[in-house]
C-alpha cells in the first residue's frame, strides 16, 4: 500500500503503510466507539506530534499500545495541548492525591488529561471561562468565574458524603442572583463507573431532605446506572451547603464525545429522577469547544482552541488511516 493519505486538506508526508506502522498497535477486541477514539489519539501522536515510538500500558502484563506515550515523551509534556494545561497538572500534583500521574502524562485517551487540556487555559483567563460557560449552559446571568478546581474531593470526607466521590471539575460562579456551584463530569473514551457504591445511607438521605434534589431519593439511590451521577451531584450540593451556606441546588454538567450514546442515555435517565430536570445538563465536546471558540478574543485563545479541536474532535483527519487500518484488519481476519 503506497497511496498517500489526505490530512486536513493536505497530503500526509507518510505513505499509508508507513503511517499505519507508526500509529502502532490497537485493540481490535474493544467496542468500536473506544477503538475509534484510541485510533485517533494514536494517529495524533504519529502524524501531528511526530513521535515515532509508542509506549505500553501499565497493566500486567504490559501491552504496547499506539495511544500510549513512551516514558520520555510523557515527561516532555506531550499529553498536554498547552503550557497552561501542563502547568495546571504540575500544580495539581503538588496539592495531593487525585490525579493519576501515569495516565495523565502517558495515556492519550485519558479523560483526566482532557479535563486539564480543557480547563487549564480557562483557569488562567477566568473572563474567557465565564463567557464560555455562559454559552455552553445557555445562560445570560453568569457574571464572574471565581475559581475552578480540578479533580476535587474534600480533605475531610467524613464531613461531607464519607466516601471516595470526586468531581472532575468544580466551578464557583457569581451570577446576578448570587454565588453558585457548577459541577462538571468529563468523558472521552471511558464509560460511567460500574462500581456499585452504597449511597442509601445517612449523609445522602439528609442531603436529599435538605436540598430536594431528587423526586424519590430511595429510588434514585438504588438505581445503579446513575450511581456515579448521583454521587457527583450530591457532593456538589454538600459543598454548596458548606462553602456558600445555602441549599441552592447546584447544576451538574456532563461533557462527552458526540458519539457517546451511553453517556447521553445515562444523563437522560438521571434527569428523570430530578425535581428539576435542568439541574443536570449535557454538552458534547464539540459544543464545548465551539463555545470556547466563540468566546475567544485573542489569537492565542483561538490557537489553543484549534489545538484542542485537532487533538480530540478532528477525526475526519484520521479517517483515511482508520479505514485503511480496518481494511487490513478485515483481510487479516479472513486469512486466518
């Protein structure tokens, strides 16, 4: 196979065979949704970052994988799309447990790395953050973003929910009716946790009474498919009571890939349990990045948005390589 691949309107400098070799090993047994995201990240490493080598998973036994950076490439910060994201990672690491350092720096499909890439630039420019979140949420009452915490869990868990619940991001907003919290859950190639955490207990029951978040607390606490979203929303509500001394119901925003139907269905299922359905909102990563772009005011901001778009959303650019890889995989399967 010696044809050239068209990448973003230009011809790749690599022949198809050479590019596929650089893209490296994939996992054909995974669901198509995960395989496509993994392949795009492998392509991004080979074609955009021009990193010819790939690393191995940390599982035992370790397995070579095209969407995993080598240790040396990871140390150079190649999993981050901006200096702001890398700076946020280093800062967050000094604050204690929460980030998984290997996954954040080596795994190109890491949702934690995605969170850092999305919010690192916004933390450095909270005016941009306020404009962007206003567009994503369809609101006109957000005046200021005071703070954004990444991978947040309270230091004293016993004071809140007394479990290991952690939020991908927590945003303290100033609106024209006062302060409020926004909790954000970020998904890329991963699914909602299937781990069953028992939440039908005192901290959650008291929170249900104090905030009236859920129509039937007993029912939603027993619904395993929404367990993670209940816990995230509950932690945001508990923080609102403790930090803001108010029982104002916080909003939970779920960001996910446009083709992630599982996340869409889970959000819909969770919303049916809420007293106010709009307390849980969802947006595709495309929606979020479009909002970042629309709220951009400088060339630097627009450049940062373009880098995020290419990294996570510009799958048309890796499509030719994806089709070629699938063709080879099908032919290899027929030959066996």
